[in-house]
């Protein structure tokens, strides 16, 4: 834990495959790489699992709400 400066909560999330609990983007990738380096695991294998899981999660999410029509008109007129 102290070698990576990653909180215990995030380390446990990586170990248990609860990637949605990690901070997004480059932070998650960095944490996974550090975890793999410290434990001797293959970082690319874990990152593949992470990317697949997050991709499935994104596909399963409902469509995001559209912006209110008044804001769309505001930005189109600018």
C-alpha cells in the first residue's frame, strides 16, 4: 500500500474486479499497472479485463438525457 500510494479501497477493488469503484481514465489504468507491478501479475492481462468490463458496463447504461431544447437553441445561435 505505501509503495504504491494507492488507497486500500482501490487495491481491494482491483483485486475483486470492482473496477467501477476506481477513479476514471488514466488514474484507473495507472493504479492497475502499479498493482500488477507490485504483485508480479501481467498488467496487460488485468487491463484487458478492466477494459472489457468497462466496455460492457458502458454498453449496458441507458442513453444519456438530451440537453434541454432551450440550451440547444442557445448554443446553435451563438
